[in-house]
C-alpha cells in the first residue's frame, strides 16, 4: 500500500490544534523537550535565511537580465504603496471605531502579564554569515553586475547555490515545519502568555483580524485586474503560506511555503524567486495595519488626542523603516519603536505596552504580509513574466 500523504496545510492545522490541546496537560519537562528542538530549528532557520535570500534573489536578478532594474523598482514601489495605504486605511477606520470600544486610562491592563517559563534544555548557536539587509544588498550587487557583465560562471555558481538551498528546504525545512509550529503553540498554551492580553483586547484583536482579511481580499482583487485570475481562488491557493506564518510568526521563515504557493498560482518561477524573498523583508502591509491600530488604541486608552497629520507622517516613514525590519517574530514592531517615540510621543512604558499588545497578535500581521506577497508577485508577473527565460527544470523547487 502507498503511504498516505497529508497536505501541508492539513499538517499545519493539526500541529496548531495539537499544540493547544497538549498544552493543557503536558508537563513542563516534556514541553522543554520540544522547546529544545524549536531552539535548534530556529537557529538553523536564522542561519539559512540570508543564504536563502542570496541563493534565490541573486540568480533571479541575473536571469531577469536588463529587466532587473525595472522589476526591482516596480516590486519595491508596489510593496511600499501597499504598506502605506494599508496603514492609512487602518488609521481612519480605527480612529472612527475604537473610541466607542476603548475605555480611557485602561492601558495598565497589560502590565501584570506573567506566565510559566518553558525554556529549552540547551541550544546550538548558529550565527548567520550576514544579516538580512546585507544579504539583500549583496544579492542586488552581484545579480545586477552578473547580468550586465554576462558572467556565466557567477550565474552558474548562484544557480547551483539555489539548487542546494532548494534541496535543503524540501528535505529538511518543510518536513520539520509542522513539528516546529506544534512546539510554538504548545509553549503559548502552557505559559498562558497570550490569554490575559486576548481577554482584555478581544474586540480590538477581532477587528484587526477582520481588517487583515479585508485587506487581503482587496489586494488580490486589485491583483486580479492585472493577472485576470479569480482573486478568491488565488487567495485559497495562498492559504498554506497564511497558516504557516500563523505558526512561525516569521515572514522569512515562511518564504519556502510562500514561494511554492505563489508558483502554484501561475506566477513564473523567475518572478516568484525574485519577488517573494524580497517582499518578505519590505512588504509589511499586515504589520503596518496592526501597528497603527494598536497605536490608536493605546493613545485612546491614555486619553491622548489623535491627530491625522501626525499619523500620516508616522505611517509614511514606517513604510520605509519596515525595509530594515528583520523577517523574524516581532521584527516589525522593533523597527517601528523609534518612530513611535519621535512621531507619536510614546514613552518607554508606552513602547513596552505596544510590544506586549503587538506580539500577542504577531502571527495575524505576519500571515497577512506573506499572503499579500503573492498578490504583488501576480502584478509584477503580469508586466515582466513574459520577458523572462524559464528556470531550468532541475533548478525548480
């Protein structure tokens, strides 16, 4: 009999449900075993992510040829436009609705959050060879130079590097991903870190989640105007990436799944291999939406005035700051802390409350980010996909 293959989406959903269920009766010592695996797996992911970016973006730019500069500009422009518009929409919606839902001077509700520590027994440090931004810059320089100089050996090297990374993803990352997600939800359930926040801000969280779904529908409907594909069918195809991001809380760690599902939508592999790793670090529409809504809610809780001009400047600058945000859990809010202080006057205590509220919903924004990457890829593919040479079959994931 042939072994039964379970769809990745089903595996992820089962991992989430089992993590929550087992978290109610697993002893701490057993949970620590899974956290030890997660700690090592996270280190390996952190080590692999810069190589993944270099391995995919560099040959993609080189193979795009003279179109590389245009593809880069269009992708960055679309990502920035999507991020800022989602932030502006979130501001006007939340500033109109939240005053009826938020009680002034209730911001101290998050200050007493505590939980049981579930730490790994040990971990193995695997420092990456470079950070994400260095990997992106290196990819741009080598990819564009290799394209202009017609350097076959450089192109061949990075094409083979792509094959190696693809094999590592297919043979190691994807099979172990459900176990990693199980460990994340197991720890969240045992420690109870999220429960106090969810109970205090349940209505706001539900609204933000609803807004992120509406945002995705809008993004794919706009993309459908260019790709002429059913937006809801495309959105369903991207669901494995959405649920993977819910578990990993990391755009970068979800790149392998996002890339695969984007290709399944019909986007050319060259375009997907270029736009998905790039958008994982520059397209933060879901995170921007969430940060803006949380900022409005906290300012209303403290009885502060909400000024549109102040928020517009904050959102426009945050769209740029997001480029420097690492694709790891909480990376977006860390990149936005300085802007929260300079534009909105957030104190250190305000920023701590902001982090607590943001991290509680980190997976929603990340899932929205990576799913929306597929919409951007569809638009870019409409303009540039027909001009590219296909990736050789042996180099495909």
